[in-house]
C-alpha cells in the first residue's frame, strides 16, 4: 500500500504539474490537488503508509520536475511525511475540544499572516493580475470557505469530524515546514515563509475536505474491512 500510494502520488502529481490544474507556482511550490491521495491512504492504512508513501512520491516527482535531490530531502520529503503521518494518526482519534480549538487557531493565524503578507509584499501577487484589495478578498474567501467546510461537514456528517481536524492540522504542519525550509534555499527574508505557507495551505485544504470523504466512503463500501472509527 505504501508503494501504491507513492506511485499514484508521483504519477498523478506529474500529470498535474505538466498542465492539468496548474496555475503559476509561488517559487517552487506547486498547485497540488493530488494531496488527497496520501491523505486517503493515511486514513485507510495508517499514518506510516500515508506518510512514507507521500515522502517517496514527492521525492520521485521532484526528481522529474526540478532534479534537486537535496532540496527535496530537506523540504519536500519531511513536510509530506510529517503532514500525512499526522493526518493518519489524528483521523483515527476521537475528536476533542482541544483538537478542534487547534484547527480554528490555525485558521485565525492563517488569516492574519495572509492579509499581512499581501499588504506587505503586494509585488509577489502581481502574477494574479489582481489588486491588493482583490487579493485579500480572494484569500479570505479561500480560507473562510475552507473552514466553513469543516463546520458544515462536522454538522452534517459527524463521522468525519476527526478527518477534518486531521487534514487541517497535518496540512498546516506540512505547509509550515515548506515555508521555513524554502527560505534559506532561495535566500529570501524569513517573512517569505508566511507567503509560502498560506499559498500551500489555502490551495490544498479544499481538496482534502471536499474529495477525501467521498473517496473514503467509496473505499469503505468496496472494502468494508478497511472501515475505521474515523471521527467518532
């Protein structure tokens, strides 16, 4: 399952990179809807399968796209391993108020640093063709919409509460590693880590929350023995 996870993550990720669902990246941080693949494997088969498969898959993908093994091993591999390990670990736990509070603290901090980043570094958003005001509105819509999905999913489908929390916490940790890890590689001010963090987080969380549950439900129907008490 780790090998299948890694293969799908690398192969579909490369297809995405070479033209499908691929707007301009921020530096080397790609638009990455295939993030849902290791998250599903992490929930179905455990954190080690999810994390290890994601780490191998992103390394293979990086070798094709930019070929810098050291960059991949110091940024891409650890961020993917730890992020999806946490998804698999937390999704199998019973949701707690402390865990739920962590999710919304992450959301609040993301909004703060995101708006500040747009105001302080408007030139970095020129590729969108939007003004600073429009960039802020778009960013807020993405973040608020993402966390609204968590609330809606927790209300309508309580069995996915832990999955929503796991996805948010795991992705936040992975995004933070990417943001901090890229700063020394590209000789950028530490402040740029916030920009990379919000880009990674806000472009990937909707796919985790929207695609994860229906894919998992389909897997559980096909293979009932895989069903875990996720989110109860």
